[in-house]
């Protein structure tokens, strides 16, 4: 299992338990290592995928009158690719404030759908390990019918074998 898929599973579990905001924040704070970056990438990918699926089904984010809510509405009511690009840009340039606002908006929107019962999904099952070949079966012959064997040998004038014929018959 890769760190990327671990991040995706963490988001799935966090959505189901209602802890998406705190989980996204925890993943962002643990990004200092390569595995942390890969895990965060998987988590953000999954969160954007969940929201993009909701958008594809007609859901939109409608904000209140506050400036921060308007920014969240503008951020969330775009394609999943645009949301992912903005998250990556904020992450790449180290804009912690923008990243926190974006994650808060994304996590809040997903949590809102879950809270009102509109977000239902099954977590992805891990890929099945390929079936191992069965061990060879032990085969043992315990009985055979009686067998009759007739052999005819022809010799030449020097006594050497010139021709043989062997006939076996199961009785």
C-alpha cells in the first residue's frame, strides 16, 4: 500500500466519522517528510474527488454575505481540476493562510453534505492479492486392472534381434 492510498483512506474514514476538517489539518501539519507529502497528496486528491462528484450531481456551495464565505463559494463552485490546481499552488508557494482557508472550505462543504445525509459512499476496497496457485495434489495409484503382455522377438541368422513386437492388453 502506498502513502498516497493511505492518505485517501484516511480521508474516507474521516468523512464517515465526521472528522474531515481535523484530519485535513493533521495531514497538512505532517507534510514535512516525503511520505507526509505523498499522504497529503492522496488525501487532497480524494477530498477533491468527493466534492467534484457532488458538484457533478448538481450540488453547489452557496455562501452568506461575509467576504470569507464569498471566497469559499468562488473556490468551491469550480471544477475539481481548478480546485486541485489552487490547492497545489497554495501548497507549493507555502501560502499557509490560503491553504487553511481552502482546506476549511473544502472540508466544511464535504462535512455539510455528510451532516445532512446527502453524502453516501462506500470506501474503496483494497486491491485483492492475486490468488496463489494451488499446491500440486498428491496422486497415488492404488489399483490397476490386470495386464497381459505378450512379446515376440525375431532374430536374424546371426542370432541378433531383428524385430520385436510387444502387445499389452488390460483385462
